[in-house]
C-alpha cells in the first residue's frame, strides 16, 4: 500500500470513528456496566429504598443503568459499594469496579440529531 493510500485510509477510519462517536454520545443518558471477568458476578443496584439484585454473566453489558444515580454492590460485599452518578461507563474486573470514562450528558436546549 502506498503512503498516500494509507493516509487516506487512516483519515477515512478516523472520520468514521468520529461520526460513530457523536452518534452514540447523543443517545446515551445513563451509566453502562460491563462484566469483563471470566466469572459471573452478583450485583445489587440500590436506588433509594429500592434494591435490585442481578447476576451479570461474563462479558455481559447492562446499558442505561442508574439514570439518576445509584449504588452498585458487587458480590454481596458491603466493602464493594460503588456510587454511580448516571453518566459513567464502568467495568467489573477482578471483582472490582473500574471507571472507563464519562458518557456525554444531554445539553439543555440542544436536540439530538435524528
């Protein structure tokens, strides 16, 4: 592959990723939780007085969790309570919760493109 062709391919890829990223960000309004472990994890989602237990299989993803914030407890361990504000992307690894990044928040007065 010639250098010019390679540069064009890289530019197309970067442009495509940027468009994809913008499209995804406008639709996201709540936290996303991913189980990157090779074992199932029991999680408890606590919102006010509400308690929702779930089993998260290896590789499973829960989208739009904790829209208004919540506490996620992993494997019934009170020392593994994690506060989510409703805008994070987080991953369970080694039985702990890791912050992967902030999802976009809707901008007041700005409509998402459809």
